[in-house]
C-alpha cells in the first residue's frame, strides 16, 4: 500500500474518532482513501474504518421506554369499554364531550348515586357516537369509584378486552375542589380522538402493555408515591393476591384512579369476588381504606403478571414511559438547609427523626443491617439462626411490654428462646456494630445547628433508650440536643396520631407552632401534616433516591430490600453520597445527576476497585500466591486501595503487594531475544510512521537506531495489522542493533525484578486486556506468572504457556466481547485509574545503579489536580466500607455485573460529568492515537 493510502486512512480514522471538521471534511478524506485503496482492498479499508469509528464513546440519552409505535385503528380488533363513576351529575356534560373522542365502538358502564342522575346520564350518553351499549346503575355511596369497577360492573368488564376507568373527581373531603387535577387526568386519557386512537393503538401494538395512565399530577408531592396509611391494607390485599410489597419502596400507581387497562391486568382483582359491603362506609376518609389500597396496587398487580405499565408523559404529544417520574424533582428544588430554615420561622418546637435523617447506615435497608449482624453472630458465636431468633425475640418482647421494647428487653427474650447463647455478648455485638455503621448526615445536621432560638428535640421510634442511643450515635449528633424522646421509653409512636396530640398537650406547644422533619413518609410527613403541624420537612432517605431519581434507578437490586447485605452495602454507600449531594446542592441531581471529580471517584471507581481488590485477595489465597504485583500505571491507585483494605483486614497483610514499574514498551523490548519476536511485539492496530511505531512498541533508543539504519525510510507510513509483514521486512536491517539494546534492558529489568519480586509465586494485577505484559514478563524472567484482570479479550489465549489468567468482570476467551462494559469503556476507565506520572519507559544505567525513565505526564496541572480528586473519592469509598465492616470487608462478595452499573451510567449519559472529565486523558501511542481525552475515550483493540 502506498504511503498516501496510509496517510489517508490515518486521517480518516482520526476524523471519525473526533468528528473534527464536520462531516464534509470526513467525507473528503474517505473519498481520497477509497481512490487509492488498491493494496488493502475496499473491504479491508471499510473494516478498519469501522474499528476506528467504534473507538468513540457514544454518550446517549437514557432510554425512556421499551414501547413500539402504535398500530393504526384499522388493525384494532379489541372489545372496548369504559366505566365512569358519576358521583357529581353536574359533570355529565363534561364527560360526554370527552367520551365522544373514543373513535371505536365501545360499551359505556356508568354508576350514579340516584335515579335522577341515572335519567340524566342515560339521556345524555345515549347520543354518543360509536356507542355500542350503555349500562347505567344506581350504586350505594360506598367504595367510591373502585367498588363499581370491581363489583357493580364485574361481569360486563370481564367480557371486554380493554377498559377505561374515569370518575367525576372533586375530592371535596380534602378541603378544596380538585378541578385542575381531574381535568388533567381526563385530558390525558380522553383529550382528543387522536390521543385515544394512539392509546388504543399502543395496546394493539404491544401485547404486554397492561395499563396506561397519566403521569402524576403536579400537585402531588413525591412522598405521596409510597404506601402511607395504606400499608397494612395493601399488605393484606397483596397477600390475598399472592404478592408481597416493600413498605419502604416508592411506587407507581394511577394517582386519581383513572386509566386505560387490558382487562387481563385486572383479573386478579376480579377473582377476589369482592362485595360492596367489603368497602367501608363513606366518612370522607383521606387514606387507609380498601379503595385506596386498590388504587395503590393497580400498577403493582399489572407488573406482577408480567405486563408493562405505560405512564403517559405530560404534554400534547402522546408518549409513554415505563416507570413514572413521580414529581421527583420537587424534592430537590431547594437545599435542605433552606427548607428547614424557612419552615422553622413560625415554629416554637422543632423535632427531628434520627435514623436516615440525622444519621445514615451504609446499607440500603435496616434488613441488610440485621443480616450483617447475623453474619457477625455466626462468625463470632457460631449462631446460625440469629436473625430469625432476634426477630422472634423482639415480637415476644413487644407483646409482653405492649410498646416498643428496649434492646435489653429484646435480649432477655433471646435468652428465653435459647439458653446456650450469651445475651449480653450479643447485645454488645449489636451496639458495637451499630456504632461502626452510623455516620452523621452532615447537610441536615448543619442545617439544624444553624437554627437560632428554637427548641430542638430528637423524636424516634426505636428500641435503644436514650442512654444507649447516644452511646452509638456520632458525637456531633449527640451534641445536637439534650432531649431525646424515644418510643421504647415514652410508649408513644410517631405513626399514631394520638402521639402528636398528647405531646402537644404535655409540652404546651400548639400543633400549629410545631415543625417536624424526618424521612418516613407516613410517620414523619403524612401523620403530622394531618394532625395540623406546620407542613413537615421531608428528608429523603438515601435508599429512596434509587426509586425517586430516574437516573439512579439502574442501581436498584432485583431483590429490593431482601438483597444480600454486601449488595446493599456498596449501593447504600453510593446512595448516601447522592443524598449528601441532594442535601447541599440539589441542582446536581436534577434533571440528572452531575458528578464532580470526587463524586465520580466515589460512586463509579470506588465500588469497582473495592470489589476487584477483595476478589483479587481471595484469588491469590486460592492460588497460593505470595506476591501481588500492581502493574503501572493503573496499578498506582489499585495498590493504594489495597493498602487501605489491608489496614482493615489483617489477613491480607500476609500477601506482599508491590507497585511494579512496567509497560508494554519496557517489558516488550526486554523480551526481544530474536528477530522472530518482532511479530508478537508489533501485533495489534497502528497507523503512522514506522519510526513512531518502533518508539511506541520498543522505545526511543530503538527508534533512534532504526532512523540511523533506515534513514528516510523510517518515516514511511505503516498500517497494522494489514502491513505487518512489510513492517517486519523493513526493520530486518535493524535487528542486530535492536537485539543489543534489548539485552541491556533485559539485564537491567531482571535486576529490578529480583529486588522487587524475588523467587516467590507472583501474579500481576491490572485492568487487562490481552495479558500482553504478563506474557512479556514471563518471557523475561523465564517462569510462568499468574494474571488477575478486570477484563480479558479473546486474544488473552496467548497467555497459555506463560502462566494462567483470570478476569473478574469479563473473559473474552469464553464470552463475546460486546457484552462487557469494561471493554466498551476501557479508555475512560483507564483515564480514571491512571497514575499522575508519565508512562514507564525502562531503566537507564547511571553508573551508580538503575534509574527509571518516564515519558512526560499525559496530564496538565489541572488534569493532575482533577485526577487526584477522582482518586481521593475512590479511596474514600473503600475507607468508608472498611470503617463499616472492619475485618469483615474481606468477605464482601458482590455481583460483578452490578458494580459496573455506575460506570455504565456515566458512559451512557444517565449521569453527567462536568468539564473536569475533559482534563483527563490516557496515552494510546500503542495504536498511534497518542493522547486520548477521557471525554471521547472508548474501546480500542489491544
């Protein structure tokens, strides 16, 4: 191939990689390359350009829905009906105008409250176009719009395929008419013939679509998307339906109970054979009834059957998303300090919840903290059933005391259940474990400390009396207030409305002068609001962020609060970080999380490093390895993380861990023993001058020798792998000089190896990907080595014969490479892991010993400062995990796919990085790309 072709290809690759100069400039170099592609052929050129194009990160917007386009109504063959509960007959005309928009034959089922309304409904609705049947029935004022749906018209609805459900919502019992809310829901579902046709077309196009309803109306606060006072009724109803609910979860449901549904989605409810008498007598209940429970469960029941829920996004153009937004951004419109200060202006008393409000645990849920305690009880005392025994003991203590029991009362029951255990030792284990787990929620704490002249009291439903509670809490939290009202001592719980009235009387504080803040949507927000306190300040608990913030939802575990404690630990630490960001700078969470350098290190790099290092330690033990070698440069941070880990887990200190100065260039040149070795040293992709190829693969001294031997021919452009044979032939005259250089470098490196590693069994630890350095080192030291990597490509098979290799996150020798996030975002990950120094180039003889040589740093001063912040964040994450678990951190086994989710979120655009990312880069001279900025870094074949 001519050098013109090579230069054109090189220019094309660079243009594709950065899209520089616009598409017209790219097209010009592509045309030029095609005209002169005789040596390689068009097919080879196209393949190389595809590889070049694939080397960019594609920062995509998050996928919003999995739904296809709707089918036209000409292909719609479903039996359709609509059930309307007309409690307020003055809205019949409004309903009729909307129902006229249904563009297919439909049956109308109407429930009314008296005969007068029945006559009005029959007269007006009979004139609707496309009406195929009309049924109007008078129903008792019981069960509101839900009882007519499930009881009155059960048989008619069961005969349909698709049913709509609406009602004349005014909600006067809330204190004001909800006219705008009703009109929003009705317009969303029936606003025009085009809109209704689109919705019905979606049901036809997607057989899995079970329910469609409008996004939550803007007046509903985010905390309304929890079970609230309906938890017990929903739990009982869910049990009848063969389901379980998570009381702490944020949920999707059609708030206002208006929707379109596939009748199959509702069949479990119809199968209950409810009667009108099962619904409570109407007294203006705001929450906590069977009808409220059904409303809350509609989407959950649909999904439980394997059907999809489609949430209609606001706006004139119909658009479905698979999970609702739930007005989440409202919770992050203002810093928590501002919200507390403004809400406390008229307050004489401020009470605050404790757990998840003043302090956080590293786990997502209390269940995981209990499971971890059970793990410790098994390890320390050999108790296999601690968790179940602890739960049963608490239940028995609660029945005995008729209040929240104290921890001592719980453990007295433990002794009664099993006389072989030491209850006092277990009690101490629980206290010391809790003390290690709890960390202050700095943003909330600072906001409360800033309140002037306000009486501040901690109010908690808890089994630790004040004396023990203040023992386990961080000192800064204990210093916040001298007053601690705890349910195990006061026998008053926050989820009982009588508690608030009783405290108001006891303290002489009017409810209207009392502000409360906390994370529990029912006990800390809904109940005090209904009792007449100042509108409470909702402190979003960290775990709720994974439900509330759409861009954080990928971090949820499929098992929810029942996920294993190691899974809940790393995700909990990430959630705690985002909660701290939301408390102080909520704009960094909305509309999607924006990571600073420290945050990227903590949330993206930290979990991967922690998991990898624990896996690495266990792998070394299994393989009876005595020495772990962290390869420069990515090993720079990995070794620092190892040191943090080893400080907490003494068992890791039996392994020798070193940062090994090495690079493909240095190890490769040292391994050059014969002319035939050039083929393996020049493998992979490259485009550019021959002399630069030699410099990148063999070093500057070798490049100088090539120039001396070849002269102008050294500047000839080469393109690998297509020109590998030509490149080797061109270098043939230089082989003696290259072998001489190699011999000197090999001697120097062997001396370094003997001093650093010695003769013990060793493995190299690195990000990956082909085991090239491991293979080179094995050749140099003439013994097999092990390799522990983030990911391996299929080309890692070459390690065979030089030792063994294992990969934590992906092994391309047994699985397709496209499935690996590490390989998809390798240069981004390398840029975050990189050492601040330049690439190691080998050793020089100073006359007094060896001196390592380094290429100039890849980063500017700003880039190095940014990198330091990234590394600080990653190491802090590991330190936080170690502080919580201590020696148990070595047993932290998590899902290796799960810990890569933050990396995917950053690379795929779910999470945003600020301009700081553009200051980071990695060197890719190996392929001829040179310095590659992290913001455009992507997968490159190695």
